């Protein structure tokens, strides 16, 4: 029987996909203050920001920052600190964590599914130890079919707000509407992969997910980014471009990172901006998609989980970002 997967939606105060929820935010209201000016971000630029935030904040140099802090937030879910057994397994360079109807502190969802954390190099993974691949190596996260599995999988997402979604790491070419060929990352599937330089600092990020949230958006995200951080730093800067397939409008966005800064204490950007310029693919846009072709949107970050969004139609509004994955 195919497992039913559920994954939490994170708040902007969260450290990673395994993190705390900020009580000042609401996933369907923007903020709990009832401020009508602030709405939930649903942009292509925001989808990229949330995916990059989850990837960066679930890895760290020498295991001293975000990942370790985030995993300490567990209520009933396994973490890398969990000993070998029914919920944690390790073999070679891979650590598997199996979530079975468990919760993280402040989470808005219940977890059922398996995450593989894969190190390159010669380090051996072990339950109870931080998965540190060492300098000049990579750390890859991928959702898989179960413990000890190397089969990439798609996860169902159900939040307390009845928001249904999917994070897909397995479907060929991540179901992008244009049918473009997207090279796989590991195990013949997708996910996120962070690269470390010779000093053990994060230096690169490969992103490959399809994110579908019912009634919100359907995006295939694919690209390589550069990460700049100093040894021991509490923040880092991301630059580069991610290709964003807007599968609902059937347009392609080029999402450019402009001095986007992440800190240890927030999985979402705290400053900088992302500008996404839309273009037609080989498959013609929908009628609504045609309105976006040749135009751009910009998401300018004003703090942890807050931003100003300028739409391709010229309108501007304050928005709240509430997820990392």
C-alpha cells in the first residue's frame, strides 16, 4: 500500500523544514493581527525563496548552526540525534529519518514520510550524529519511499488549514509544463543539494522540486545558486538564477536573486530581493499566462517572513511568507 505523506508548512521564524513556528504569523491570513494590508504571498518569487530557505537552513558548516537547532525542536519526530531503530536508519553515506504521525514543536501539520540525507565523500552516516560530509563535499536532501529506500518519492502535504499540496522529487522532469529535460541530482531523482568549499563553508545550492499547493500555486523549480558566507558567520548571501516553471499559467520565469541574505535565525530571507521575469516556452501560455509574458514581478524582503511584492501588473502590496521546505 502506498504511504500517505503529510508535511508541515513552516512559519518565517522557523529554522528549516524541521523547525519552530513563529506565533505572529498565520498561513492563510498573513498575520494574526488581522492587518488587512498584509496578505499571504503566492508569487513565483516567493515559492523560490521558501524552497531555498528550507535547503539552506537544514544544512550547516560542521553542524553548528541551523540544522542542529532546528532538529532540537522535535516533539515526537525523529531527528539526526535519534538512535538507530524504527525511525532512524543509516548505511554508508546516507541517513534516513522516518516520520510516522509525529509533530514538531508549533507545527501546523502531522508528518508521515521519509527523508534521506545523503553525504558525498567518505564519511559514514550514523544515527545520533550530525551528517557532516566535510570540506569540499555535498549534502543532499531527498524525499524517498521509506527507510533504507533509494527510490525518490512525492509527498502529500496537509496543514491544519486543510491546505493540500505535493512536494515532488521523483516525477520525470518534475512535471514541468514545457517538457524540458531536467537533469537528476541523486538516485535518479531530485531534491536539494548544498555544496561546501575547501573551508567547509556553504558555497553552492542546487534546487530541484515541484511544489504544488492546491489553490495557491504549481511551480517546478530548477537551478543552481551561489552561496557566500564567512567561516563562523551567522548569515550568508545567495545569488544566481532559478528557472521557475509556472505550470498553471504555462509560462517560464527567470528568478534572479539580488543580494538575498539569510540568517541562522530565520529560514526565509531577511533582506535583498528576487525578480522573476516571465517568458513563453515552446508550449503556448494560457490566456492569463500571456498577460505575464515579457513582464516582471519583484519580491523585496523587509524582514523575517515579510516582504513587499510588486506584481507584473504593476500593483504593490505587503505580503507574508510562511513556508520553508
